C-alpha cells in the first residue's frame, strides 16, 4: 500500500503561542467571548474555531485529534478520556432501543461486558460471532442490525478481521463497520480499507509510556459533529472528555509511534519464530502458521510490520503464572495488563483482561487457561532477551 500514515503525522505543523515547536497547552476549562452572539453560535455549532467549554472541545484536544485523523486517513476525530469512553460513545450514538449489533466473539473484556451486560439494559442486543467466518457474520445480520463491530487484531486471541470483506457486508446491508484498531496502529488503517469508524485506546501503543489513559474516535466530520452535538451527542452528554495536558503529552509521543511500532514488530517476529521453533503453541499474525496470515498481509501497511502482540500457551494457569513471575523476577518484563510499553508486559487474559467473559464462552472461543498474552517491548538486544526467556521456560518445564 502506498498510504503512509506516519508521514501524514509528520507533515502537520503546529506552532506554540510564542513560536514554540510544540503547540501551547490550553490549560482552561472555559473560554471568553467578545460578543454574546458568538457564544450562542458556538453553542449551536456554527462558529468554527471558537471554543466554548472544554467538555465540548479545546485547542489541545483538537491538535491531537487532527494528528490521529491524519494517521487514520479520516476527515476528523474526537479524543476521549479512555478507550472505553470512545467505544461506549460510538455504540450509544449509533444504537437505540431494539437495535442489534453483530460483534466479534473475541474482543476486549470491557467491550464484551459493555455490550453483553450494560447496553442490553437499554434494549440494544448483541450477537457474538466468529468474525473470521464471513458466512456466519452475514447470516447473523438482521433488519434491526445497525453496527458490525470488531477489532483489527482481536484481544486476546489475535484473530485477524478481514476488514475489506466486512466493509463489503456493511455496505450491502447499510450498517456501520466500527473497528477497534488498538493492537495495530499504523500497521492497519481500517478506514482506508472500508471501515466507517476507527477507535483506539490511546493508552496503549499510541502513547507508549503507560502513564496516560485516553481514547479516540476517527470518522467523518458529520459523525464527529453528531457526537459533539450539545443536545444529543454521546461524547458531549456522556462527558468522557480528555484533559488538555494529557492530550498534549500523547501528541508528543505520537510523533515517534512509527519508530516504536517497527521495533515492537521486529522484536515480536523474532520471538514468535523462536517460540514456534521450540514447539510452543505460538500465535502471531506474522507467522505463516497463523490462520489469517495472508489476510493480514493483504490489509497491512508493510513497513510497520505485524505488530507487537503475541501469545503462547503454557498448558495450565499454574505454569503460566509460574513462568510470568519468573520472567518478572529476571527483569524480562512485567506481570501487568495493558500493552504498548517499552518493557514487555505479560498476563493470563482468562483471569485478567478477558475475565468478564464467562468460562464456558472462553472455552468455546479457544481461550485456554494457560494462554499468556505478551506485549513485546523495545528491547535493543532481543536475542539476549530470548536466551533469558528460554532459561525461564526450561525452569518451569514448559519446553
């Protein structure tokens, strides 16, 4: 693909109030007006470039939003206080009572809990399907379906959604394809290949330093305006607003995302190949053994690789916990949830980030108790890291 999302970020030019190379931070919750009419027009959404109240918008948030829209190739975007703030706002904006969602069966546990337990209380029903089975996806769509929802790379099983094919189904049935692209920023550009809306948790790879929580919704100007509407917009009324200081911090980190993703991908590919050679059950989209390897290759922006996420199966939760504790003691990473940090992070998702999903459903989707999800770090000498991981695996007798 000739679309260069990192270049789109680098080409943006924002000067600070006094000529600074970084834009000034708008550390205000409210803004003055020279006339009462301008305030009225801003409330009505008719005064472009005027700021009213930071829950609605702020210069710092708009700078970050413009950069993320440039990365994803969308008209604009809206940043939120968390990834879940982005997900919930989109769903509540697109769906009302008696509406229906077709969703991937393997998604982040918080998303699953929101759709299964919370949205259902408002009469919004969700069918969870194998997103890689296009016939099953299509057969589940009905006259009330409003949204087709998936993750580019699913959490935690790393299933790959064929976004181009799913976009075709969405258009066929006049529904919205919403894609959570948290696991694969830069590597996959969902809206460039047919998605209507792209969501990220900015907390993860995009920020990269595990010090900030944030989210973003990328889409058309019309949809973002709808989300911000003071009378009915989900982002405006639900109040999941990003703080300006956090927006400024994420914007600075975003500029190095392309370098970080290349290193995350390089290290993950190295370890995945080594783990597979050992006979470990290893899942990584960059491996030819991955069921959707060819799909990922079709969708990806090649220069950013196959991402930084992989899984191995230790066989049991006891072995998984023993291995993770040993690797942390050996300073090979941290036993922690989340992802995208400079250090490798590992967790057993069945008892952590996917614990909201009932065990019966975990079994049905193939989420074993011994599964370890790894967010591979930015190690300068990944060969050395592997040697120490190998020693740990031998100690706990999983190889």
